[in-house]
C-alpha cells in the first residue's frame, strides 16, 4: 500500500470519528452550545482543554522553531506551561463561580457596563482571529503534504472540515470531539519520538534520550552543538538572544495563556467550582506529555537533518549530492514536501551537491569562497514542516507517517474549533443578545452564533493564506493581544474592588490599541505584507520584538485602569460585595456556586 493511501486511511478514519461525535453530541440549546450543559467531568474537560490548547503551534510548529533556534526558543515551553499555573490558581475557579457563559459576559457584569462588555468582545475577537490564523496556517501545511496538494488548496479543505463539525456541535460537540483529538494527537506525537529516540540514543523515553548518549558514546546535545557550529550556526544549547526580550516574551505567553477566551470558556463547562481547579490540574498533566517530549523532538530532528545534508560527517566529508536526493529512497520525503512549496533547494554553483550552512556567518563566508560555494542551497525549509516530516526523515514505517498526519490535523482543527466557538459566542451572546437585541429567541441566538462562526472562518482562511509568520509565531502575537487586553481586566475584576467601569474600559482600549499598533508596525497593517515600517530583526523599541510587546501592553492596561479609576466615580457597593463573594470559598448572592 502506498503512502498516500495510508495517509488517507488514517486521516479519513479520524475525520469520520470527529464528525460522528459532533452529530451525536449536537447542541440543541444555548446552554449546550456555549457551556456543554455544564455537565463535563473534570478529567474529560482536562483532556478536551489540552486538545484545545495544543494547537498547530504546539504540535506542528513549536518543535520546528526549537530545532532551528535551540535554547532560546524554550521560552515557548516555559511561557505556555507557566500560563496554565496562573490560570488554575488565579482565574478558573473564580470565573466558574461567577456562573456566566463567556468572558465578555463576566467583564460586562463585573464592571456593570454594556460598553465594557462590547469592548471585551472586540478584544476577544481580535485575539482569537489572530490565533486562528496560526491554526489555519498549520491546517494548510498538514493538508498540503498529506493530500499531496499545494498549501493553499490544503488550507481551503481544512477550513471546510472545521466549519462542518464546529458549527453543528457547539461546545458540547466540540468537547467530546476534542477528547478524541487529544488521544489522536498525543499518540501521533509520542510514537515517532520514541522510535527516533531509540534510533539515536537507545532510550525509549525521548525526554531522557535528549540528555543521553548517541551510538558513538558522545552526548546527543554535545554532538548537535559540534555539528551546528561547524556549519556556522549558533551553538544549540547556548543563550544568544536579548535577555530582556526573552523575559518579556515569556511573560507575554504566560499572561496571554491565562487570558485566552477559548481556554477560559472550557472552565464554564464543569458542574462546580472545585471541578474548575481539577480541570486545570488535569490539563497540565495531559499537556506535559507533549511538552516534555517537544525539546527532544526538536533536537533529534535537527541532528537528523544535519546528518542528511552532510551524510559523510561534516564539511570535510562533503554535502549530499543532487543525484542522491533524486535516487536514494531515504530522501524521497524531500521531493514530496517540495510539492507543497514549503521546501526547496537549488544547486547554485553547479557542483552537483546541495550545500547547507549559515551563509550569513562571516567565518562560513570565508570557507565558502575557498570551496567555491555561492550560498546556502537549501533555499527553503519552512519550520512548520519539521514535525510532520520527522517520521519520513528518520525513515520510519508508513503507518507512523499516516498517524502523524492525523495527529497534526487533529491539533490544528481542535484549537481552530475552540477559537471559532469563542468568537461565535462573543458575537451572538454578548453582542447580539447582550447589546443589540436582548429579546432574541434561543433559536435566533443559535443561528447568529453559527453565522458568526462562518464569517470568522472565512476571514481566518483568507488571512491564513498570507500569515504574518510561522504558526507558533502568529499564535505568539495572539497571546500578546490577549495579555494586553483581556488578562488585566479579568485580574482587576476578580481581585480589585477599586477598578470601576470607566477604568476597565480605558485600560482594555489602551492595552489593545497600543499592542495592536506595535504589532502592525512590525508585521504590516492588518497583516498585509509590505505595509510594515519595522521588522523583528530591527524593532522600534530596542530589542523588544512584536511577539514580546504583550507584556508591556498589559502594564499599560493596568496603569491606565488604575489612574482613570482613581479620577472617576467609585465602584458601587453592590459590585464590591459581588467581587468579595466571588473570592470567598462559599460565597453568597449572585455569585453563588452553580
């Protein structure tokens, strides 16, 4: 059986499962559409939240970025994991106790203002649409490769699948679909990692293999450092980037995680407040299975890539030949990925070999001149393909490749569905029902939610055709927007009785606008290529990249909110009492545990 057929079997079977679950668990009421009827078990919710969380950025892109940068990109792991600790301790139980369906509804009620609710909807939509662009980017990469079509066609096919099961199922359908998707994606991620760890180190646990020895007796990381530095790249295990930017980036990811509406919504689905904490704990357990494996996947893949491009042991041994790429079955993966437009190479100097080295390094430029090289001939290697290509690079069995295909799509589609649900809930429940037409029927509200979801997926698909970066980089921008706008409002809403409606609105607007402008200055206005004034290689504010600015946006949000609140009317006493009751384990009144 050829690889294409195997891929179709794995992907087709998994999709049939997802759509079947969505039909079985179809939402028949607004409670089921928004919060799955508040009847989801904490372990089930933890697994669904993990799938909702481990998006294309985690499954497809993160290990690729770690592989080609090394230690400095461990910030993705630290920020995203630390954010869940903040969410579990500071937000999830209190928001569940408040007893609402959406983040915007909480903000509107806590700050006793329709304006605050509408501003929260705008912040949520901006962050969620940016996030879903990253998911659609991953969907395009995965579908493009495994259906052997170009990236654009793959993205359009993926958008149609997401629309099919997210629109019909609502939160109830999405929850149980995400449980299935978690099982698929974690199996697809760990099995190839175990195979490759055994190949390189003889250790079946990838996280231990990362610090183990290769067959030659040399530690894997030591060997990798030696290879990449010989090719002119930065040492894999060393810190090279600006420390201030690294700290701000990690902080942006952490507080952005705690402010992401599609994740927070999952904690509204459990029966009681204590279940919200347990859900967060189980989520961390399920996430850890992938996040402890990702650094090993990145390092081992980088080692395999380097060995394939220099199969005879480094520069002196000679680069891989064009003939070998064309005729050796071990290199078939390169021709397959070339069809997607995400991988390419060119024999620039006509020597019959494909040199791969850092042609921006001064030391390597001298060597290149001496040997007659005219630049890095691996002209394109999209970081997002690395995890999906990893089984083929390591020459693993065809069924493993098919499994990874299903896993990569499960990761991208599960998060895309959660984000679309957050967007549709904000539009239908908070905007249409909450501000425009409070008397709308339940049937009309469901229709509005599904229309909003359809519009959102069209916009995300269009933007996904020209994303502002790799999947994980685009997602990092969304985290920055959530960190600057939503997280401070939630924190002040729960822990400060001083912040009033005017302060909250001013803070959210200031944080969102300043962060969005900074991102657009670096990534292009509305992410349109060529409209940017700066780049992340040469940022506006010293070393602070657009992906790191969310932490500064959050500080601006807090500062503006407190200043404006101090200059305006004090929070009404009934709202102060409500805030106090939410924080007390067995509260009273409107915030009672439901």
